[in-house]
């Protein structure tokens, strides 16, 4: 009998089946499993410029960009060559290197609120360490975060809001002791009254506010005009530190991050993603007096065997050097504007109610009748089922969007006008089928 090959599994399907036996959910980070959209994730073989190529050889215009780092496009030659050069001199020394000094200098120049910086290996480490430092510096335990903001998976940050501004944090993952989460107060994004109420309830106990200056982990929600300045003045009034988590927005919303774009001065900044150019790097830094409280100059402990790794630093330095060339952020913004305008136009033509939020090189699509989407509650009112259908139709068209209605999209400077036009044309066909 001749076997029926019409149902032969794709290479991604075969790999996913194998992966699920060996790795929980088949992935090393949950959203990659397409949990937000269903179906089988693509296994990627290589990437170049604006394109991803899956294990079956199909090409996709990529708007995930490794979840943010690939602001220059994939496999940028300057970064690749820097990595190869560094690797030839050794992979890790566990001792300081000149490149760490150069990198610190560059980061502190690009983000002027940072007098000093410490390198870590991920965004999670950056936020976790910044919060420990803020607590150690202020001798206070509580922190404020915002509903729908993600700051990595440290215990006390994995807390979502109950309803109302002053809800004491409840862990939203088993394994997070309630005792750890109880120091996390959750307020509503873009709602300064909820923050003031938290401070008034605990005027002497709040060490810091941590905020995504453009929320990118509940799709894409820019701050309203008074929000970030309002957080700054509440922190000043109550003696708390303002931590701006620029893991996603840093070097993307503007060269100096969202703090430059919105002109707000944090006490501490967290960085990740682009700072490593695709290698695992994070960083936190800020006011000199606060940073000096860190070991070994101060008592707040923080460390890392591979922190400041020479290959990772070389990649990050090459990436930031290229990203700081004139015109990069203008192009990033222009390409994002073109995509947003084009998607809105074809959605209207196909009678699909759509809101598109975008800032710099970040964007978000919301299937909703609402005029605007400004907080987590608005996001939850969007049509997730419609997004899922749209995602899969776009994937068939060769466009790779973030596989979740709650993640931002990322532009790169490698996305050509033609790539963007192809995306808009594909979206029109997909909208017509929704
Ligand atoms: N903060 C923000 C704003 C993020 O978007 C992320 C990751 N998406 C993190 C922190 C955590 O970074 P990582 O995944 O590198 O630990």
C-alpha cells in the first residue's frame, strides 16, 4: 500500500512533538508554545533582516524580533562580527574586562539618568535586582506595580491586580508564597488616583514604583500625558524611588528610551533585550547614591557568574553603537507609522473595528469597537478570538505577529517599504476573511 503522505507532518510539528516529551510544553519560555493563539509553534532555523525562516524553509516577515532585541533586524553583520571576534579571545573570564567599561560608558551616555550601571543576564534579573536595591536603599518593603505590566518572573513581581487600587497583591502563580506577594501593591495603568490612594494608605512603607513607561505586556498601551510625571511627583512626595522598566522600550521608543521620549527622570532604570543585541543581557542603573548601596561598595547584595560576559558585552556594544547612528530612530518610527496607518486603512475598508497604538518602534493591534485602549480593563474587552483567527491567517500569508493578543509588536529598521506594503496587503485579505 502506498502511504498517504498528504498528512505528513511538517518539520515544526515533528519537532514540537519531540520537544513536548522533553521540555515542559515543548518550549523554554511559555508564550513561544502559541498558548495565546493555539496551534503548533514554528521552529526557526535562521533569520536575516526582517525575515524568519522556519524549519520547513518557509519565510516570514517578522514583527516579533526575538521579542524586542532585533531593532536592527536579524543577524546584523556588525553584531555577528563582534561576537565572532570576542569568541576568538575566550568565552568567559569571571574577571573584569575593558569592554565592560566601554559598555557602561556608552549606556550611561545614552541614558543620562543613569550615573552608574550594573550588567546582568536578563530583564528579570534587572528588575529583581533594582527592586532589592530600592528596598535596601529606602529601608521600606512595599512596591507598587501596575495591572497588566510584566517585569519578569521574580516572585514579588508575578502579581496581578485584584479589582481596585489598593488590592493587596495575590500571587498569580502557584509557588509564589502569599507572604512574598503581600508587599506588592497593584494599581491601574494611567490612573494616578489609584497610585495616590496606595501612597496614602502606606505613606512610609513604599520603597518604589516600578512601571513600564509604555506598557508592552498587555499589548501596547502608551502612558497618558500626566501619568509618568505624576508618578515622579508622587515618588518625590512620599520618598519612594521611581523605577522605569525600559527592558522593552529602551533604545526602541527613542535612543534614550521612553524616559527621553516622555521627558521623565527615574531614579533607577532597567534595561534588557536590545542592550544585548540578541545575547542574554540585562542591566539596571541610575542615581549614583543609590547604585553605591550595591555590593561591594554597599550592603545590598547582587552578583552573577556570567554577568558582563565578554561575548554578550561585545554584542551589546556593537548593537548600541549601530542603534545610536543618526536616523535609526527616525526610520524606526516612520516604518511603524506606515504600518499602523496602512493597517487602520485596510481595516476600515473591510469594516473591521480596529485600534492601533504605536510609539517609536512598538505597536499594538486591538480588535475593539472602543475609540481608544488605555488600560488593562480596556485590553480585556477586546476580541481575542478574532485576534487568534487573524494571527493564523497572517501566518499563512507569511507574516509572523506576536502569538498573543497581549504582546506588543516590534518594528526593525530592516523592514523595507515593500515588506510593510506586503504586510498591509496580507492584512487586507485576512480582514476580509474574519
Ligand atoms: N520587563 C519588561 C518590560 C519586559 O518586557 C520583560 C520581558 N518581556 C522583562 C522585564 C523580563 O525580561 P526577561 O524575559 O529577559 O527576563
